[in-house]
């Protein structure tokens, strides 16, 4: 014995210390106002970034907004850019299991030590801005604002070649909007967060259009005509910008269901890409892929140079989107989907009908209280033989008895079971599916948290 500590023991001690510090940091951040309590102003986040030397301006960026599909599209863009040889930073929300999922470096959640370093770099600046804001009658930075500051610092420290940034809520006043992205991406815009963004798609689109900056390219999925007009007006207002729409300048040429996903052919801005295997289900994911390809074409070559075919083929084959119509168990099949509004539920239903042939399908549904629960249940009703109503652990979750009463009005009493606790509800849903013999399934949906907690109950925590 030489008296030196064993290398494995040293590593274990370091990991334990990092885990302890991460828990402390997460508690500090969670003690702030939640991310949906936005206090619309860029003043606080802008002040912190200026004190830090504006690290978000040290790398180019792609900025994404929309109602549904942002995270999937962000992951697709990330996959293509990494396959093309770039180091990437990606900021998305919410997370499924671990707060570090929101900040990824080259496709993987940021390591604990890098998260800690970025947080400790920014924390004194956040405290200074908090103090100034409170002195002038303002408020402290919220949970989301702090995470944005940490992400932007981490990407600069890495450093990354490009950052893929998903807005948290809206666009103009979203804390991420202290970047001037080279490419602005709009996934489909529909009704959601109406209490914060407006009661119609035009108001929501106007708020989201704030991410469009001068001398950039805007890439948009198929939109309602009124939404498209808002985006066109914003492009004209800022000047020097160009906009392209799915269905006009780019889009899906053909697609067919394949084992484990779908085969997709696309028309991009700079070329056509045939027979791409996408291991994700649904027409909406094919549309997300078309948008992602156009965004990458715009970023890498101004939309004038096609993506290398081998690069795109490899990137598509490796694409994942945890919690988005994801198979998490077999016999019976259990799927999870993070749909949390009627627009998302419609995409889910279409994908279920196209890609799966269940003899009986049981829904396991938990919805957040401020969402359009009735609208979601009405969309889901035609494809569900039975629905088990429950709640996630979120303090914002709708009470099962309230959600159950809505479900009874739509499904009828004989097709509704209410189970208060999610673990018991999952067991009940599986039992109901198995009662019909082979070929039945369960779809757990209604919120990101519901999908995440079912994944965790079934032993999945990786993303």
C-alpha cells in the first residue's frame, strides 16, 4: 500500500460531491418563480448577459418557436449539424427527468461539472440584477431566465460551433430572445397558453414572430393563412430577411409507414432527398424533418447548397424524440406522448391510426389544469376504447375527479376509470388492455410530465 487514494474512490467521491452540488443548485433555481410566470420583459436577462460580456453573441444560432413540434425539430436540426461535423449546443424545455436535459452539448445532456461551472459563473451576476430589479420595484429573475443564462454561458465556455435554441413561451418576451439568430424556425402555430399569449392564433403568432431578426432566414412549417401573414409582415418590417414555407419552397414529397418509423422523401431548398428512414411515427414528424432540413440548408449554405446525402441519411437514422409517441414497453405495448393541447392530440391520433393496429387501445390521461382538457379528450375519444384518468405529480395537474367528470361527459361512464395515483393508474390501464388478449395497447398522454413519469415507472430515464 502506498497510502494514495484509489483512483476509483477519488472518482466516486468527486461524483458524489457534484451530485450534491447539483441538488443544491436545482433547489436554488426551483425556489424562484416558475417558468410560466414570465413578467414580460427582456430587461433582466439582457442585463445579466451584458454583465457576462454577452456570451450568446460568441456563436451563431438557430432559434425555434411554435406551438407543437419545437423539441423534435430542434433535435433533428442538432442531429444533422452534428453529423455534418459541427459541435452543437441545444437548449430545449421542459425536461423529462433531469434538468440537465435542457442544455445539451453535442447531443448529450451537459455534464454536471460544466453545468455547475456555468451556474457559478452566472449566479453572482443574477444576484446583482435581482437586487437592482427589486430596488426599482421589479421582480427577481424566474426559473427559466436563470437557466437561459446558464445555457448561454455554457455554450460559450464549451465552445460550440452553433446553438439551437428553443423558446420557452412565445417569442418576443421569451428570455431566449437576447440572441440575433441567423435562422428563425416556426413549427405549426396554434392555440396554447392563451392566458399568456392571446386568445387567437393571430395574437399568438404576433408574439412568436418577435424572434425574426434583420438579415436572417425564416423557415416555417405549414401555417394557417392568418399566421403566415403575420410572419410575412414581420419579415418585411425587420428588413433584409427572407422567409420560406413548407408546402411552397420545401416539403414532404412522399412518405410511407415502415417498421419502427417511416420512409420519407423530401424537397429541400437546395435539392431533393429520397428514401430517408426516420425512426419516428406520424406525418407531423415528417413535416418536422422537412422543416429541420430547410433550416440546416439555410444555416450552412444560405439555402443554396444541398446537405450531403450520406450525412442526412445517417443523421435521420439516428434521430430520437423521447416522450413523443415513444414505445416504452411491449406485451402489452405502452406508448407515451407529450401532447398537451388539442393540436398535439390531433397529430397523436393521426399517427396512432396510421402506424399502429391495436385490437383495443386504453388511454392513460393526466392533464395540467390550465390546458384545454375538454378539447383534448374530444380529440382522443374516437381512438380510445377506454380511458383511465389520473394525475401526474405536478402541482399544476388537474384533479382526477374533475378531469374524470369531463371524461364521463365525452366517453360515457362505462368507458372511464378514475385512479388517483399514476403508478396505480398505469397498472390499471395495462390490466384493462391485457383483458382483451393479444394486440392491445396503452397510450399515456396529456402532458410532458405524465409522459415522463410513465417512462420513469417503466425504467426509462435516458434521453
